[in-house]
C-alpha cells in the first residue's frame, strides 16, 4: 500500500519538543509545498497535520508504485521534518514514528476517530484533520490516494462517534478545562476569566466557560478585529494584547492558546500580578504548543499552571471509563482499513486493464483493416468473417497457450487454473 505516515505526538515526544515542530495554520500551505518540493523526484501527494498534540506528514504514491520506491521517501521526509524542527534526523527518529501501508492508514483512521488523542474521543482533531486536507488540496498536493484515505477516515470517525460510547460521551479539552477550573474554584460565578487568543480552541473553551456564567470574561488577541468578534459573540470584554501585563492581576483564570513562537506571559509578569493580588490564587491553562506561558511560572505559590499535557492526564480517568467502547471502535477502524486496502488494490490494476484494452483494440482494428481489404477485393463475406474471427481467437489465446505448453510443475498447475478461470468458467456461467 503506497501510503506513508511520519510524525511525533504526545505519546512519543514531550511538549517542548512538540512545540518546535508545530506549524501554524497560516504557514501550513507553504509547508506542504516545501515538503512536496523536497520530495519532488517522486512527485508524491502530501498532507501535513499539525495540532497541539502532533505534527504528522502523510505521503501518498500511485498504487502501482513498488514498496521500494515508497521506502525511499522515508529518509528525505525525516530530513525535512528534522530541519523544520531545528534538530538532527537521529534525534527526531528517537521521538517519532514511521508507518507505511495499512499501518499508516490505520493510524490516520484512529487519529480522525479520536482513538489516538490525549483525551479519548475528543472531537476537535477531526476538524483539524479536515483543515489539513483543505490546505493540502489548496496547495495542489492532494491526489486520489490521500484524498480517498482521508475521506474514508472521516467516514470511519463519523461511524465511531455515532455508534459507540466514545462518540456519545467524548470529552473535549474544552470541557476538561471547565471541570478543572471547577475543582480549583468550586463556583465560577465570582471568577474573572481571561482568554488569550481567538482561535478555534479558545472559542471552544470560552463557549464552555460561558455556560458557567462567570462574573467576567475578557478576550485578548493580537488581531484586535478577530478578538472583537469573539468578544461580541461571548458578550465579553476586550483587552489589547499589549496591555496584558498590566492587567494580569485582575483575572482569576487565564487560558491561553495562540500560535506565538515565544511565550507571551513571562515569570516576571506573573510574579507582579500575584503580588498585586495579595496571594489570591490564579489558575493558568496553557493550551498552546509551543508554550504561551513560561514553565517557571509553575514554581510560584498560589499559581496553578497546567499545560495541554497536564490537562489530558487530569481527565484520563474519564477516558478509562470509556475503554469498553474502544474495542468496538477499533473494529470499525479495521473494517475501514480493509476497505481502503481493497480500493488501492483495485486501482493498482487500472494500468494493466488499460494496457489490455489497448492491446485488444489494436488487434481488433488490425483484423478489421484486413477484412475490409479482403471485402474490397471481392472475397466471399462468410470466408472473410471466418478469417477475422479465427485470427482474433488465435491472438487472444496465444499467450495463455504458450505458457501452458512451456511451463512445468507448480507453474504449469497455476497456468491451468488461470486458463480455466479466464476462458472456461465464464462461458459456463453465460450458458
């Protein structure tokens, strides 16, 4: 199967290493083009999935490509990803995984279904995968193989979510964040919440928090217009990102998820905020990869800092309660992988079928030309038709009869079986 998957995720690499490989949405199309250019000699299909928990490269080749050619793409793909993360290929290998064929397809299906997520069944990954596919398609890097694989992964994810308990009771990171806040503060009715960023994850988290009716919600974002739109939808206040440091002490809960390559909230700013708060506790949720909040903040008294990895571990017990549904979900995934493998096998025969059709058409046209010439010379019609049909029959049987006469042992038995299937059994069925 001519599909490859290479990447690193929450299970293979720590948060700070994952952060080095994260690709923001606005750079995803350029990255797809860069990867495809790096692999240009093979002219493969390419897609990149980059989220808080994973960065994965998917590479597709025509079904007719031999396994050796597919494997030859592994090393340049590793080199490209290592260079993107500013590390060596050897270092990347120790924290990454490389899958091919059915294993690569199974991985993609499990990711889409939320079976490979930090929080079992979380639904955001499906939307993120759809975005990755759209970006690859827009960059002209998505062909029939990867298109089919991803579309089938979406169908598998839909079936898993609709027919298993994973789909019925999936716990998103946003819901988990609310539960954590309720454990720290018990009641959010008196809490002031600050959301740093205005992307999909912040919008999801903010929507969950809004249902708890906190005392105040505020949005701070680099793009003032996007921040304003989110604030209006939430009936929240807006804070210029540049003023974040001087107003940090006003908030009991700070949730940040931006695409910044450097931390936005440093240790010094939090120290000053806690001094102004007179040691009143502050919950900080850093859902960004790379980090938005300096990790040293976790050492401060009365500050409860959780990363995206911490949040997943905090809700792992909820995932364990849904383990009974995993077996059913895995069966759905396996059926999807088998169907995709069958589709690829059928596609692999297309060039052979086309060549066979061209060959038989050439024979037909050649014999028709001879027949027309014979008719033009006044030969008997029945005799011409007999000659034409006999010539076509000889051409069609020549290869099979040659192999039957020239083979011996097991090969001869195989040819006998093939000839019987091709020329005798279909005739019996027609009768």
